[in-house]
């Protein structure tokens, strides 16, 4: 058997074992040739970085060009405090589409982030009353998940969903220039619309403290909103009945007063027997609401109004 010893002073197998082993092959320091090649190959694989332009992983902001080269993508900003259900919502939407559920006016036409979606899906195992939710998003992460969708006219739309840590939104809510809120600033500056997550479980348990955190983020959304749509997503709505009615009403009133274009939807991820509206319908209805209203924004009337002028050149309309 060919190979070599880990001890530099030992020349086995060409000479007797340096440590006196009768059979050098049994020495713990001897590396057989096949094992040596395997170790080198594993090290090379660990250090190798993909040169492919498309890996299937979730995008980072500097990778958006992979879809923006063919269309102007729609970016949905998923906003809310930590553990509000933002990543779980994305996992649920993908799982529902994977299981044959459909959006109202769009059909699924592919994704450039299939491995990223699959990772979310595989962490979401649905059992009645028991869901191992996806791990919290790392604070430094700013992931983007992609859907390619076709409308009824077969026009392709690329849609990106942001997935950043809730901590960065809490930092951003109290200080827009916080050094730890870069991901939140990027999402706010580049999104076409927002989904503001309201954690019903937190509202039930922490009451006014939770309401204050939600409103801090909501008010920060208004500072340069420029008419962009905001949908309030009441997550973990199976717990909404435990929230004080006066608090629910006050929060709804304050949010609707803040945002001229305001919608809300209740979602949950806990399955009940039979068709479950909070799970099977509303997770996708939230996406439908966004796409319908963003599409209205893009349908701009480009018809020129009648121009009246004494200038013959301006008035000339051709023959």
C-alpha cells in the first residue's frame, strides 16, 4: 500500500516505522494514498466557490441583475419586528403554491431562487397544532426570494420578496440612520409596496408595549412613503381573539389614518380540519392584494392632452 506518514521525520513505507510499528499500515499516523486524495478533494470542494451566474440560492441585493436584465422587478418589502412571522409567511406562500394552490390573476412561471425557497419549505413541516418554524433570519442577512409570474395576458412579471431580520426594523424604527439598520434602509428605499406584520400573539401577551413597537415601525414607514401601498398583515391570527378588543380597534384606526392606501388581512399557519381560510386562502390573498394594486400603479395613461399654441410647428399633427 502506497502513502506517507504524517510525521515528517518518518519515511515509511520505504523504511521501518519511525514509532516501531511492525505493520506501518496499522500506524495511526500513516495516510494511505486513497485517503490522502480524498482529504485533498474534500478541502478543494470546501474552498471552491461557484462561478455560475445562477446558483438557486436567495439573492442578495447585488444579484438582482439576474432578473432586472429582462424586466423591472416588483419588490415587496416584508416589514416587522423579530418573530412576527415574516419568514414563516414566505415559507407558507411557497408551500401553498407547491401544493397546487393558485394566485387570483397570476400563474407561477418559475423562480431563480429555487434552493432558497426549498430551504424555507423544508423547515416548515405542517402538523395540526405543531409547526417547527423557520430559524430566525440572521441580523446581517438581507435575502431576496424570486417568483416569475404570468398574468392573464401572458405578460411576465418578476417579483422579489425581501427577508431581513426583525431586529434591523426595530433599530430603523427608532433611528433611520442606525448603523445596524442598513438592510431596513435598503428595503424601504427600493420597495414598490410593503407588508407590515402585526404579531397577534405578542399583542395578546405584551399589550401596549407590543402596540408601541408596531406603531414605531408604522410611523417610520410614512416618512417618505410617496403613495406606496401598505398592507397590514395580522400574523398568528389564531391568537387574535386573545387581544383586547379596544387595542385591536385602536390599532386599526391609527394605521388606517397613517396610510392613505391601507389594506389589512389576517393570516395563520396552524391548520384546522377542512379548508382553513386563514391558512389556505389569506396567505395568498395578501399577495393578490399587492399585485392588483401595484399593477394599477403601473397602468399609467400615456395619452397626450390636446395642445393649443400659436406655434405652427407644435400644432402640426401630420397627415
